[in-house]
C-alpha cells in the first residue's frame, strides 16, 4: 500500500505560476514523479508580497508538508516604476507603497503564519535576476530585497535557497555579468506572452530572439534560468527528507 504523499506548496507570482515562464514546478513533477509528492502551485501572475499574504489562509488549508516561497519580483518592478506602482496599488488593492521594508514585513508575516499554523518545512528562494546586467539598478535593488529575505530566513529559522546567487555566479562566468538589461519589462512581457500563446513560439526561442541567456523577456525564466530554481528546491526537499529519516 502506498504511504501518504507529502504536499509541496509553491507560493509566488508568474515565475512560480509558470505560464509565461518555464515552469520549475513542472520540472519538479518530472523529477519527483507522482508516487511520493503532491505538488500544489498557488502562484498567481501579478501578485506582490501583500497579495500572497492576503491569500495565506488558502495556502494553510492545503496542509503543506513543504512550502516554497518565491515572490517579490513584482514588488521590485513597482518600486522601479511609479506609474506601475500607482496602477498596482489601485488594481491589486495594496494599501502601502512598494519598499524593501514593506516587502520584508509581508514576507515575515507569511512565514510566521505558515510556521504557527502548519507543520511545513519552509524555504524562501532568493528572487531571480532582472535582466542580465548584474550592475544595473534593477539587479542592485534585487540584491537589497534578497538581503532582506536572507535575514528573514535566519531570524525565523527557515531555509534560504540562493537562486539569485547561483544565477549571478553563472552570468559572471559566462558573460562577466554584463548581459542585456531589463528594458521596458511590462511591454516585453506582454509581447512575449503574445508570441507564446498566439504565435505558438517556444519560450526558449523567445528568449534567444530577445538576447537573453537565463530569461525570456528580462523578467521570466527560460529553461536554463528555471533549472536553477528547480535544482535548489530539489536539493532542499531531498535534504529535508534525509534529515527526517536519519
């Protein structure tokens, strides 16, 4: 008789949802198979950390054994673009301005709720690169947000998955960290969405045409970029299981 499957819950936005980004959740389904794990993807495109927090009851109700939190790229995009920020506050009903401090407050509350109301092992993934120029203002801000995530993981005693750090090392090795910037990200994302779903272009093909190595449109992940996320999650799950069984 088969034993109980462990629930692995994924929280985040479009990178987690995997519709316009190569899905690391689907990669993990192939890696793990269906006998031991049930993968639950609650990534929703456009969500900022506040929106993830407001849906936390739904997350808790899945009774997760593991939680992977990868969210915050939209917080950063709003922080970089005042008009996008204004629209996001209105349409997503977010009561505060985008900032590192507000982001960290939301993530901390998410983690505390999960710790207190589930028995899940929790991992926070660092946010992936925005564009592939590591010296850009976008990636400097990503680093600030990731520093906040790392501090939260240490304070709350949960795992930290160094996705950005692994991508950063790779880009430094391959192109000395001087790749293509994240240019007009919203426009590029909608263009890539149209190419993928209306013209049936593959995400890796779109990535190559746009001149990226890890990304499709400056924000979302191609197969290579997504593998960095999947590899870190797989390592976390397997190590957690080994520690439990030892």
